[in-house]
C-alpha cells in the first residue's frame, strides 16, 4: 500500500453538511487514503465554500450561467480536475446532473450520496426534501442513504454502501431528513470515500 493519498475534489451546491462530515472524518482519521484538495460549487455564495476556506482548502465557483452551457460548464470542471490532478470526485449535494460526456471520463472515480435506499425514491426529480416527502407519502418504515458510483443515469451507478434508518410516526420531511443525515449520510459517506480512495491508491 503506497503512502500516496487520493486527491479528492468535492462538488457542492449549498450548505455543505456532507462536505463537513468528510472534512471531520479526514481529521479524525476515518479517511486516511484520500485528502480533499479542492471544493467546487456551482452556486455563488454557497456556505460550503466558507467551510472549505475555514479548512484551508482551495475553493472554486463554476456556474452554468457564467459558462453559458452545460458543455462549457463541464469543460471548465474538467480543466479544474486536470489542473489539480484529481483522482476522485465526490458529489456532496451537487445540484447539477453531469452528462455522459463528463462522467465517462472518470469511470469509478465519481461518487454520490443519495438520501434514500436506492432503488427507492431515486432518479430524476428526487433530490433534497423531495426524497423524504416521497418516502413519508409512501408510508415506508425504513429509509436511509446510499453511496453509489456516478454514471450518466441519475442515481443509476453501482451501489457502494447503504445504511437504513427508521421512519417514526409523526415524522415531517425535515425531521426525517435530519435523522437520515445524522444516522446514515454522515456515517457511510466518509467510509465510502475512504474505501474508494484506498482502492484507487492500491
């Protein structure tokens, strides 16, 4: 096993709670085979950028609005990945579906977390609170989170890890979202980042 660490870029759009979980796991030694060297946001002023700055990590903003098209947006992301010699891309609440043109260049090098047990409540249109609203509407007793590889199909890549979380009577989407984050997302996301980093560096 080499001492070299996987160079990780985290793509974010909002508050960056999953980014924080990854940074904390890096500090505590859960993630030891990889290191976050770049945070990229597709929205100006995302709080996740502050988290990156506070941790002394390079932060960039690339918006589709500024680049003009999805193609130009992805080309700019690619340029950043090459420039920073990125081994692994981690999507942590990244609100832009990447096309095959981008994902095919990084096979098994892009991972994402989804706040449900795939194949339930996933795919196009299922993101954020909408996932938890759908789970409650359906009356499921168990939900959870899934870490998976990313391909051109939304939530369609191979599953890396899953963790189940109980749904309680009287849950609101917000309450359930918080429980899934605390009990599943923040637990398995860092573990999966370590697992994939270790495999890439083996």
